[in-house]
C-alpha cells in the first residue's frame, strides 16, 4: 500500500500543482486584461474622436443644406402668399365695385368735393354788406 499511498500523494500533488498553475494563469490573464483594457479604452476613445470629426463635417454639411432648402421654401411660400393676397384683393375690389361700393380714393375724392361745396355754400350765405352809404 505504500506504493498506492505514494501514487495517491503524487496524483494529489499534481492536482494541487495543476490547480495552482490554473490559478496563476487566471491571475495573469486578469492582470493582462486589466493592462490591455486601459490601452483598448484609449484606442476606442481615439477612434471615437476620429469618427466624431468625420461625422461632424458631414452633419454640418447636411444641416447647412437643410437650412438653405428651408430658406428657399420659405421664400417661395412668401411669394405665393403675396400673389394669393393680390388676387384676393383684386377679387374683393371687383365684387365691391359691382355692388356700387366706392373705393377709398373715390371716397376721399367725394369727401373733398363735399368740403369744397360746404365752403362755397358758407361763402354764399355770409351776410352781404350793403354798399349804400349812410345818408
């Protein structure tokens, strides 16, 4: 049995040594991963900065293109709105004319004529001085 005990001790010793090597390999892997993680993190940050620079330029170009397009559409909308307003004004003016409603300028002309007539009438109604000399 001594041989058996000795074999058992050797197997046990090999298992312990193997377990120790596995433990040390794990610690080494953990340490290596920790060291590499910092490098990988720095590399990822660097790549992120490069990508940001590239995409920022593209993004800014797109924003400028959209802003230009918005201004163009806004100008066209304003032009269209002005034309629509002019057409509306013309149609309302024609409808009022057909109904006999005077335009603003016609109304002002009429007002001026009434003022002139009132002034002329007031002038005629002033008491006339007699030209006779007192005797």
